[in-house]
C-alpha cells in the first residue's frame, strides 16, 4: 500500500532535513502507528503521502502510484483513495453533520443516489446516525472527530491517514475513536496513525514506526511507544 | 463525472451575493470599458460611412482653358488612363458642362437663359481607385509638361485643379486621434476591470478557503474547485456587457436619429445587423475580461 525508499525532505537548504533517508513498507490492511516527538517528521510524512509536498529525494509509491512521477492533475484522483483525519477535525461550521459528510461525495461528483445511501450508512458506522441535522458546534469534540472520520471514510478509501486524531480529546473519548479506527481497519482499510498518545499505542499492540529527528529509529510489529523517558 | 452545472451556478451566485459591493465595482468598471468600446465601434462605423460618402465625392477636376490645343490634351489624358491609381478619366466638354449645369438648375431655367454664351470650361474628371492617393496624383498632374499649356491660370494652377483634399485630410486626422485616445482609454479600463474582478475572486476564494482545503483533501478535481470562481468572473463580465449592450441599443434608438436630423448632409445610419454584431463583440469582450481576471486571481491565490 505504501512504499517509501530513501525518502528525504528538506524545507530549506540551510536547515537539517525534516525527513532523512526514510524507508517504510506498509502492506494493505495493516494498522500502523507513527510515533515521535513534535518536529520529528510525522506530519511531513503524512503530507508526503497525500502529495501535498514532494520529497527532495527518494521515491514514494502509494496504492501502486509513484508520487514523484505523478502529474499534478492526477493528484485529486490519488486523494480519493486516501481518507484523512486531523487533530482539528476540519469540519465546515455552516454545514450539518450530514452535509459535511455529503460534501466529500458531492465534490468528487457522486450522484445524489449514492450520497443518499452512503452518508447514512457511514454515519451509522461511526455511531452518529441520529446526529445528521446537528451543526459541528452542537457536537462534542469526540462526536466532531467521528464526523470527520465518517467524511474520510464515506468514499471507502483503501488507505486512511490520521494525523493526531486524538490530540484534542480526553482519554475516554480517544478510546472510542481508537476502536472506531480499529473497526475501519478490520474492513480491510490500511490505517496509518501519527500520534504521541503513549497509553494508546502501548495498549493497542500494533506495528509502531518511531521517528526521531527525521529518521526512523525503530520499526516494530506489536510494538510499544518506547522512548524510555 | 456527473456534476450538475446547477452546483457551480449556485456556488457562484452565493459568493456573488456575499461580496456584492466588490462585484458591483467590477461590473461597473466592465460596463464603462465596454460602453467605451461600443461607442468607439459605433463612431467608427459612422465615420466609415461618412468617409465613404465623402470619398465618393473626391474627384480631381482639371479645368481646361478655352481654345486649348487637343494635341496638348491627348498625352496628358493617355498618361492618366495608364496610371494604375486612377479608376477613370472622363472628358467633359463645354457643352456637356452646360448641360449638367442646366440639369442642376432645372428649377430656375432663367439663370441659364440669361447667360450670353457658355462660360463653363471643359474639364477632365479623374476618379481614383483609392482616395488616399489624391495628393500624389495631383502632384503628378501638375508636373506633366502639357499641364501649364492647358489651363487658364498657369501662374496659379490651384484655381484650375479642384479636389476635396482638405476634408479628406481632416477626417483622416480626426479618426486617427479618436482611435488612439479611445484605445488607450479602453486598455486602461480593461486593465482596471480585470484588477477589480481578480480582487472579487480573491475575496471569494478567501471566504471559501476552508471549503477549498477540504475539497482538495477529499480529492475534488482541480477544475471542480476552480469552476465556481471562473463562473463568477464570467458572470460579472457578462452582466457588465449586458448593461453596455443595453445602453448601446438605447443610443441607437435615440442618438442616431437625432444625429441624422442634425446633420442631414451626412448619412448617419446604424443597421440592426451592425448593432447585433456589436452586441456579440461586447459580450465576448465581457466574458474575456471576466475569464482573464479570474484566472489571474486563481493563479495567484488558489494553488490546487
């Protein structure tokens, strides 16, 4: 699903690179944590995978497509295969839950019929079937994150990227989000989650890729957060 | 992809209402620049017609003295006939000149009757292919060796050589000046309207930056993201053009009849066909301005 070979990314010439010679291979259907301190390169990694930025060096292949060779106009079609979840939810405040999720289908040209069947289905999956008419500011943080996961998943992408999805949530709510992501993973979707939620990582016992100063310092199946600090 | 055009229209309309002050500014500047273009084209058409009618009257007349020697006339006439710039050369005898004069004064035949003998000179009437050559041909006629022998006033040949030089010259000068002034004005106004449009589009982009970010996130195609903004620019251009076309139609209704009343000696008409053509030109101009203005904004402020 994701193959990164000798990937280096520097934002400026006079600064050390954000990522340095990163090699990662993630199979379809895996659930992977990407951990590290702030500034270790987690967000850069996610942005590289959605081709928001291009690597300075190395090759990245996502879902069989080489990102550095990819034409600009094809990028949107890549992103339809990648669901994205963020710490700050990125919901539209003037749209209801239903509309926020439907928006993701509307703008890629899905028919009304598809929207009408898929949106309620995904809302049921995230447990918000009765919150359709609510606006984001009427929802709790956890509920808002569920909406944003519903939006990321409504198109059934084979890959889901989550950048600190529990960063703004309390531990109990985070747990709910984690079990939701697990469920999504069980449907066959590859999930890559950047986080620094130590307890979460330790309790889940999934593959962990640890970054430090832009380098992969550990890649471990059924791993823990590590960093004995 | 099954995207209904309704979506784009709705989006463009919403943003139009959101920034209506800016949109109004854009529309008004487009309106003015297109109005200028329209007035310019109309003036051009009118001047063209006036010029054509005046040009028809441009003819070089060489008046011959009484009792000129025909052997002097023949070489001049032959050289004129052979000149490529000259359409026709007609010899008008004294008798023919008198006939014409009689026709022109048919209302009051006593004028002719009172004439003791025929005072009108014979003449050569030279018609040109292109009226702009008139000066050159006149110079050539004057330089012809037989010319002085044929005319009554060799010391002042201007008296015996008539052509509508002054009118033509002034009209050409006037139209050239008008042309330059209007082109400069229109270029400036077009530039300003493009800046206006690109500004309204920039505001529209800013107002929707969150939606745009999410659209990019979920993989909306670049054209899908750009389309509402392009449409908004085009809409502004079209509305400006519609206003300008309206004013042009009104001008045609009121101004042209008034002009032809005030200037009866000039043929001031503007056909329906020409007006329709002008309308199309203005609409095309409006769309182009709107399109270029919004493309400019998209390139600067919307990286998709």
